[in-house]
C-alpha cells in the first residue's frame, strides 16, 4: 500500500495537464467570438458522426468540454441534428454500413457546411484502409475541408482543426 502511495506522490497527476499558455492561442481565442458572430450568427454548431471508430477520438472530443479547454465558452457547441449544424466532425474509417448514414447526414446539413475528419482513420483509413467492410477515409464518401491526423489527436489539435474551419467560412 505504501509503495503505491509513494509512486503516486512521486509521479503526480498525469491524466490531464493544463495546456501551455501560448500568445497565438490567446489571440485566436479573442478573435474567435467575432469570427463566429460574423460567419455563423452567434455560435458554431457541430454535429459529430462516428462512422466506425475505436472510440479513441471520441474520448478526446469529450475532453474538449472539460474546464481546461472549455469549447462551449468559445461559442462552439454540439447539436443532436445535422439540420442545426454548421460543421460535421467525423471520426473513424467509413464502414460500409455507415456510408449511407454519412451521406444522408451530409445532405441534411444546410449550406454552407464544413467537414472535419478527426484521427488517422478518418484522414487516411488508418489500419483498416479500404476493404470489403470499409470505404476507407471520409474523403472517399463526402468532401473534407480539414483533416486532423493523430491516433487519437490531442484535444488541442482537435480545437485547432475546428478553428481551421472558421477562416474557411469566409472564403
């Protein structure tokens, strides 16, 4: 028992560390509400679509809601219906049985819309690639605007990928 406590005290908390303060991140955070107001009318609505992932990316998506990253505080929130979404956040390789669901979700999202592929599987097919059971990467099914590689990508990379879609809105 003492050995476990000693090890805990020696290593400290490693599950979540606050992100390092970056001047560029602060400038982006200050700019973001104005960009969202201008392009998305008050807030950015995201619809998450899991097309067959291992749920590693989903755990990181959940992490961006914690107090360290506070995505809701930036005016970005998740919605339950693609009809209310501005951006689709897609994880995992597109399995054959999810291809139609992804196409319907993409079609149900009103224009203008953006697609962000999250993780190596969504960006490149990952270890699954294309096979009898998988269509591979998301871009094989719907057009992708931003790719966030990583297995899984960090919460900071996810936020950077979402923010990369915001300037794309002005184009």
